[in-house]
């Protein structure tokens, strides 16, 4: 991605709302569906490591929509691409 390019991510988070707020439900989803349920700080760390700034999450129950912007620097590193794919799934 080019510097300044926006990124939109949708995924699941463990929070105070939605069905995934229950640890037992999160474990069942993780094991049976192989779904990774993020905590917001973990998701932000992934995006920072991938070269994104301006982390702006909007949480809707157990669902989050995140907006971030690609920072100036090395836009095509292999590590960045690998982390972004993990987050997008």
C-alpha cells in the first residue's frame, strides 16, 4: 500500500457487548471455527507493526470496524503484508 492509503478492517473483538463477551463462547468459536477473537489493544498493535497509524475503532457488540492510515516508510515489506492478512481474516 502507498503511504497515506486508508485501510478498513472488520473483525470480531472480545468486549463488554455482544455474544463474544462470554469467555466460554469465545473459546468454542476459536476451537470449532478457528476464528481469532481480538482484544482492541492487540488489534492496534498488529496494525502499528504493519505500518499503520490513526487507529480508529468503532465497536458494535462483538464486531469492530477499524480505520487506519498507512504511514510513510516502507510500504511493501513482507512483514506488513503478512500482518494485514491476519487482521483482515
